[in-house]
């Protein structure tokens, strides 16, 4: 095995001398060049590496007001968003306030009837119910009008959020958001909404010793299952404090007493004690998000807060059904996209399609499928209940989505995301020219880039099949949990022999290879990919048993086979002997 890309210079190798070559190279690729930073990254510590929440602007003011309301019995309303950041944040504040003996209610706006963020009618409802303090989660930073209405009604508003502000901050009692101000004093700005809400809990306990009579020392750690869920699901960078929150969040999830989480894991056939970031991202989060997309987000909230086993069972099944419905509706949109692309004939370098009848909440899944299949960026839009044209984009390969949208920004009202995926709202007047604008911008970007299709450019290291082992995987897993800005390491295997090729799944949509190394040691390794699309699907039809291939893959444990052997998760395949 040898790492690819920038070799470690003598000074860097000395600084990271406590680690083997591969680990040192992977750390360096993540921008970690100091011994103490490597220690913090590989061994995040709750006691050593958490930042003081009171460093955040307005946090002391918010915590004092929150604790006063709890201790005096004021009516508190928690207003949380309806996605897999807002819901966990609403759950953790529910649990804290219940433990603290507070007088409170949770309010979650309906995605299709009320839309994102605070709204005036919701504030007026809360005022009628007697609320004198509203605490937001994962929303509120742009909601100047609803906050102004709350002020008129004698309600204080504490905003906890992580989104970027508008032109001016709402006139709230306190605005707790590490992204709200240029002069923010908190050391880390990339917390998710639930992370900020949990920091408010910690700060409140710190400023109000009287609450410790109700909330035992260390109890707040049990809320980290929801913080970890949101941190992973919301795709914030898994670095610095987020890495710590995700790590401890997974640990708490594995032993969480939440009946709803237990029932959900059972229904998905996921072992709770072994939950990984992949289980959260690909299994749990889609079901939580399906609650609001296909029905009511309160189902997900109730699932995580109920103490009734039969209710937990019923809600878990309801969310499973909602997720199946989501998949079915997404499938119908996918078929419609395929039909339109076939009618067109020519497939351009960027695909941009939409329909006012398409539900924007479902378009991320569809865009991902189409982008994987056609190996190019895909923008899909639909019309929301508030009549805005909103959509999702997936990269489908080497194109950096944010760069592409920045180069085409006049077409968008707003956009956000990261290298591989994002969301956008498109100008009504621009929607008919969207694909033309994107294709033009894509051409400019591509002309200035290297060819990103070369396998070696995408790999962290070259390895041989005989090096695939539990020892290597254990070494890699020290860098987990993986996610944004901490991707799973990618390995290149050159000239391996394909011993068997098979397909599995109801529609034989999954691909499995058995490979052996060309050096003749005879050992076989499974290499799989699920829902094979694009170049993987094409290569699967052309490679032959006994043929030589180059593989690009992650290493993972096969949790469905006895002994949990190490296998490869295929990312790409190339014929190593194309002339034949």
C-alpha cells in the first residue's frame, strides 16, 4: 500500500510520527498537520474539547431568560423546524423542559400548510395559549415580521438557529446563532440547529444552579442522541466540535432508552447497539424527513418523545409507510424525468427539468438517481405551497455544485449546499432559461479544471487485495464518523481478477463481484454496489469472468454475513485491459 497525492514531507512526518503512514497521510489530507490537532481529531473528548456555550453572543442573556421562565412557571413555547435537524432539536428541548418541570408546549409548523420558519398566525395561536416566551430551533433568523408580532403580543423570542441571516436581524429578545454576526465570539460556526439548541440547554444549566436540583449533573449527555442525529442528518461539516457531537451522539444512540428509536431500528433491521453514521444518514433521517414530506412532522416528534410502547410501535410503522410512499412518489417523478429525457434525444452537460406539480421535498432523491445514471449535474424543480419554484441538485460526478450555482447565480433567488448536493429557489422569469445558463457556466468551469475522471485523482491510496483486512479497516474507522469535510477514505486497486459476477435484489439492481489479486495468492474478496447506475452499470455488462479490472472502493464491514467480514463498496470500475 502507498498513499497517493502530496507525499508527507520530513517535517510533517515528524509531527505526526505517532501514526502510521496511511493515517498520517489521511490526517494531512484533512488539513491536520499538528500533533495536538491529530490527537483531538482521533480522540475527541467530551471533557476536554467542548467549547463553553457562554462564549456565544447573546447566550448568557438567552440562558438567564430561559432559566427564569422555567423556574417561575411561565408558559414556554418551543418552535422547531420540521426536518431532521429541527425535530431532534424540538425533542431535546422537550426532554429538558419536562425534566426541569417547566410549563411548555412544542410547536412544529406544517410543511405544506405553513411552510418553513416562524409565521404570524402561529405566533398568535401561541399567544392565545398563554405563551410569554418562544424559543426557536433551526429557524427564526430571517423571521423579522413574526418576531415583531410576538413583541406586540408581549412575547419574548429567543432565536436559536444556524442559518445565515437576512439584511437585518429580527428584533428578538436574544439571537443565539454562530452564523448571525461578523463579530461572533464562539470558536466554531458550523453547528447544526440542534447543536445550538443543546448549547442553550448547557448554558441554562450553567447559569441556574437551582435547576440542578431537578436536572442531575451530566443528565444533558442523554440528549446527545438527538444532537448526533441532527448533526449527521443535516450534513454540516463533521470536523471540530461537530465531530465530537456526532461521535458522542452515536454512542448515546447505541444505548438510548427511547422507545421510538428502538422500534424504528427493529423495523429497519438495524442493530441499535451498532448504529453508524451510514444508518443515520441513509435509514433513520429519510424516515424522519418523510414524516413532514408525506404527512405531519409531529409523528416523528411523538415517536422520539413517547413513553408508550404501543404508540411507539404504531408511529414507527406509520413513518415506515410514509417513507415507502415517498419512495413511490419519487419513483413516479423519476419515470417522468426519464420520459422527458428520451423525448429530447440529446442529453446536455447539465440536466435541468421541472414541473409545477412536482413536490420539491421529493426532488433530492430523484436528482440523485438521475445524476448517478447520467453522470452529470441534475437540477430538478417544483412549486411549493407558497408558489415559489424550489428544487434540488446533485452533482453526479466531478462538478462542484456550489461553484456551478455561483457561476449561474443570477438565475437563482437563493441557493445553498456543498460540493455534491444542494438546494435552490429559481427566479420565475429565469426558469425557462435555467438549463442554458447552467450549461454555459459548466463549460467555463470545466475548461479551467483537470480531468477529474482519472481513478488515481479520486483515491487516497493504492492497495492490494491481500491488504484488505480487519486491521486496515480498524485503522480507517479511527477517522470516523465520516461525513462532510471528513469523507470515507477511497482506495484504488489495480489489475485485480474478477472471479465471479452476480446481481441480487428483487429486481437484480445490485451488483456483486468476487475478486482475487493478480499476484496469485488465491484469496477472494466481495465487492458490492447497490442500485448500480452510470459507468458502474455499463462496466458490469462488459466485464467478463477472469478479466482484469481497476477498482475504486471504500472498505466496510458486511454486517449481514457471519463474522462481519471486510468487503469493498464499489465506487467505480475500469477495464484494465480495454484492447481485449
